[in-house]
C-alpha cells in the first residue's frame, strides 16, 4: 500500500485520513497539522522520512512561479531539506497543470459558463497557471496578491502588473517567515472584516481557501468560489455567507478535498519516482488516467 502524508503548518483541527484505491493501488492519504509550530513540523518529517512514499508540504509554499521565473521561500526550503529519503512536494508543480486544466474545463461548462465573468484571484503568484487560464477564458481578473498577502489595498489588473510586482517584491518576501504572509495555526480559523468590496465586485472568488477565508465578508450572495482544500465546516461557512456554487480543483475524498500538495505527492507516489516532482506531461497523463475532474457542489 502506498502512503502519502501531508505535513502542514496549519491547524490540527483540519486533520484527516482516508484509504482509497487509485490505478488499482491501495493508497492511504493523511494530513497532519503542526498548529503553526515549525519545530513540530520538522519533527513530523524526521519521524516519517523513509517510511512513507511521499510527503505533501502544506500551509507553506516552497516555490512560487511567475511566468518562467521561480522564487524559493527560504523558510520552506529549510523545512523541506529535513526530508532526506522521501520526496516532499508543495503542490506548485501540479498547480500549473491541474488548475489550468480545471479553468479550461469550466470556461464553457453549460451550468457554470465561467468565460467572461469577473474574477477575484486572491493570489496570482501562488496560481500562475490558473491566472493565465482565466485570462485566456476572457475573464476580467483582479489579482489580490498585495491585498491578501501584504494587506495593501492595491488590486492588480493584468499579468504584466502582477509580474512587475512579483519581480520587485518576491526576492524580499521569500526571505520572511511564512507567518507574516500566510495564516498558519490558529490564525487559519480567524476572519477579519476588511477588503469586502473586492469580493462584492467579482462574480467568482478564486484561489487558496485560507486567503479567501481570511477576509470573508458576511454576504457573498450568489457568488462562485473556486478553491482547493475545504472541510465540511468550510462548506457550511460558505453556504451561510450565501455562496451559490463551490468548485474545488482537487477531487473530494470522503467528504472533503485535499490540497494540491497532497495530490502532487499522490501522483509522485503512484509514479514511483523517488526523485520528486514530475514533468508537466507526466502530470497531465496521470490526471487523465485518474479521471480527475473538479468537484462541483451547489450550496
């Protein structure tokens, strides 16, 4: 049996474990949270290294991509280096493939008709493949990287402006501890009343769920949310706020979706490639073999 474990800086209240079958292979998938404690996270990795098939690394990005430029988060790299025997994946390799495919799938879907809708993508550098695919689908996109990552109320409205901002800021922010940029531990459970107008101006709210949740307004009546990892409680929250439609880019397993870091680790484990991330064509082939499709739920 293959075993995949996502070790996350996030809250342990979101822990989950499932056993299922992919491509005729039994797989155990588990998510364990360190509640924002970096030392605890590193100990998780040390304890499991060599005894599982692949790690996912959640609650922190190792890499972000803007066009052909890759930026590495120093803290994430130090954490990842703890895994000596087992490959560790943060999901960045899969995002560019899977999430681009999902937007292409949704663009002319008869029930969703994503094409030409207005979209708030809470972080474009975190999901550059999705960003490009949304623009290719003629969507009007606001990139919230400065808003949701740094708390600066300046929307970016083109890939060119996103690239300029990323090239200027990424070399600096990638040296900061992740807690200054992204909610970890208990902060993942907190919601602040800020930046509501950017949600209200969009038909679709897309991107990392913790960024979306961070400033989630009381009223999101009729909105569409395209995201990744959600629990049953997250779905109830979105329903209470009036969200009409929830789409997750990763499939649901026993009532919840796992993050792209988990799915990337799963694909690497199934491929039996102990060296780590696969090529884009390898990811696409495995996605088709596994019949991965976005999960769509009317709330």
